[in-house]
C-alpha cells in the first residue's frame, strides 16, 4: 500500500489536536533550551533585548500624548472616510490600533534595526551551534552555554536586516490587501442595501475583525520565522524575500501550530506593557511627572521581563523552524525507498 504524499500528510492530517500536541512539544523544548543556557540567554536579554524593550515600553507610554500619533490617527480616519467605510466601533478600534502600531514602529526603528536584530542573530547562532550535527550530547551541552562569536553574529546581520525591512513591506502589503477586501465587502453590502440594518453592519464588522486578525497573525508569524531563517542559514543564502519564501514553505501545514506558539510569548509581552502602564506611567502622572527611584526600579524590572519574553519568542521560533526542517527531512527519507521501488518497477 502506498503512503500518502508528503503534502497531504502535512496539510490534511494535521488537525487541531495534532497542532496543539506539536505546539506543546515545541514549547517544552524551547523552555528546556532556555533553562539549559539560562546565563547566556539572560545575558542577551540584558545587553541586547533590554534597550529594544525599553524603547517599546517608552513609546507605548508616550503614544497617548504624542502629536505624531494624533496626526497619524487623523490621517487614517480621513483615509477610511474617503474609502467609504461606514462608522462603526470596529473601524474606530482598528484606526486606534493601526495608528499606535505605526507610531511604535517608527519610534523603535533604530533599536529594532540594531539591538533587536542582533539579539535574534545571537540566539539563533547559539541554538544553531548547540544542535550542530555530529556533536556528542556533552559537547552540545557545553556549547549551548557559550555565547556566539561576534564575527558569526555580524556575518548574519546583513541578511537579518534585509529580511526585517522586507517584512515591514510585507506587513504593509497584507494590511492593504485586507483593507481592499473589506472595502469590497462593505461596498457590495451597501449596493445591495444590507448596510441599512444595524445588525448586518455589526456582522460585517465582526467578520472583518476575524479576517483581519487571522491575516495579520499569519503574516506576523511568517515574518518572525523569516528572520530566524535568515539568521540560521548560511550568510547570504537566505535574506529578504528568499527568507520569507523559505518560511512560507516551512510553515506549510503548520499554521495553527505557529499561531499557538506565538500566543504565550505575545501575551507575556502584552502583560509587561500593561504592567508598565499601570505601575510606572500611572504613578508618574500621580507624582506630577516625576519619576521616583522606586518607580525607576520597577520600570527597569518590567523592561527586563519584557526583554526575557522577547528572547523566549526568538527561542520558540528557532526551535519551531528546526522542528520543521527535521520533519521535512524525515518525510524525504520516507518517500525515497518508495520512489526507488517505483522506478525499478
């Protein structure tokens, strides 16, 4: 009896239960890797990820009172009105989140292009060296506790930076595509006279929120994995659009697993941002704009927690990509004897 093809085995037979099981296995391996190289990963978090996390928290705290954010929100509101989107709470929320995302991206761009990408390249280099083929287990454990050479990180940086910039263009394209689909949907509903009913507008808004969340979530997962591909593969062999294509091939049939893996670390970073707003920003306003030493200590601690979550997200992406590559190699080995038998027949 012939085995099912590799694409069918990965796409059709990978249900929600199997995705949850694989996500739990990858998460356990990621946590084990983190504690196996705890000193190295926390060093990366303190030296490289911490400045990026501090910039993210500071930009989120400065966003509500920033004139730039209000200008971006006003521009988006004008674009939505010109496009013909009906006024609804969904588009108001979308306008607020998009304007805050644009503001945060621009405000943190210098830190993301330097500290954040260097942190990704460092973590990927450590995990690549720890899982090098042919090394005995003890040797792998010793290498896992060593920081990567600066030369290896710098060699991978150009491909990682090119991929990060291409990811920004990809996210812009995804947002534009989703907005175009939403515009077509609302325009068609208005032509048919369906928008006269409030419940229909609410249903279309809910469906648009689901479609937008799924599209942006999948695109974000692919972009994060593409940066890991650029940092893991040989320098110059994968960067920019090539890394994105490899990430799309690797994630094929495992989208639900990738989304499940992205949820815990993103929730951790969101919780750190909310805690920063509650413990630092609110107390600073109560103290008349002054930052007391105790509040400054809490701000540093929360920024470090956010940086550890960033490093954990990188580890999860690296372990997941390694799992995808291992599964592809196993499928090729399973198909090879069968193909040889077919040729002989």
